[in-house]
């Protein structure tokens, strides 16, 4: 359950873009995403008692954060030009991943994206010296990122009616390493100019509470967690399936 949410049906201001049927579209920025912090739920999440001094400090931080928070997302519609054994060419850029290639078997278009908590919250949190309050601020930023992703998902559904969407993220699996992040950013032009997210030389996104990936229509839902054996992962979205790779993704004999 999200502590903060985007109300269903809420209006998002979207920057103008050009679009033609059958042609790639320019990047679309969602930069007026509503963000509301449910303080009671936040206190429960952080195991704070109402009326305590810690709860009062959290309320102060939450008020500051909500006043400046601007979670954002940028995406585009990109078209698959060709497919190889372990790669796909999307808008002229080769993405190398056997798993991605198989997942896109029936797809002809995809939605590369970057979503973020926003530079406003990131800069605000960097001024907090207290370790506990810094943790609280990180929790608020994670909530803002989730809201940005929720808004992006709702926007794609409302505008394109793509059916069920799954997503993959560079670096989430050895099959699609973090080095592919550069290609994803290239697909989107300049996420830094669009929503303030930049990629460092070590391929870390700044703000840290940002996520990048490709959403794609699929009849069978997919999550990278299904191929990841890591135990006790707090971000796990699906159980590990130890036979899935052999059943679906392992290349057959030449």
C-alpha cells in the first residue's frame, strides 16, 4: 500500500509533443503529478507513535517535503525495427539482452522511460544532517518515486490502451547489464533536460531515487524478479522461478 498516491482521474499537465501514426514521437514529460503524504500511514510505516516528539519532527519534514515535491517522468513511444538472437533494434539503437528480445517477440512498440522523485526533494534531503531524519526523508522520496511510476502507468493506459504492460530495467539482471543504461538514456534524448535526471560516469542515476526502464505490452506478465535468485530482497515483486530461464529464454541449439 502506497503512503502517497495519485488520485485516479487526476489531470496531469503534459508538455506538448508531436505525434504521427506509425512514426516515433518526441519525448513526453509528466511534470505536474499530484503528491499527497498520508501522515498516519507514514507514521505506521516508520513505526512512530502519534503525539511523540519523533512524530512531530516527522510531521514537520512531511510538510516541508509536500510543499516542494515534484515527482516527474519522461517517456516516448519507440518502435522496434529489427530483432536478432539476443538483441532488438529500437529507434536505431541496439539493446542487447536475450530476455528482453524474447519478451518483445510479439511487440512492435515499446515505452522507454525514466521516473524520479524529483530534484526538489533530492536537494531538500541533502541538507538534513540527522541520520534518522535522513532515513525518513529517503522514505518520502521513495514514495514520490512510486507515485511518479503510478502516474506514468496510468497515463500510458489512458492514452494508448496497450493492454497489460510489463517492464525491464537495465542492471536488474546480468542478461541486461547496467552498461545498457547509456543506450536507454540515448533513446530518451536528454532526461536531465527533461526531468533533471542525469547519468554519472559510473552509471548511477542522480537523483538516486530514480528508475529507468522499458515498458512493453505482454500477454503473460513478466518481472525481472522471476529470474533473480537473491533472497530476502525488499524490492521483490514476484517469486523466483528457477526453471523459467531454461523453459523460455535459453537459446536453442544452432
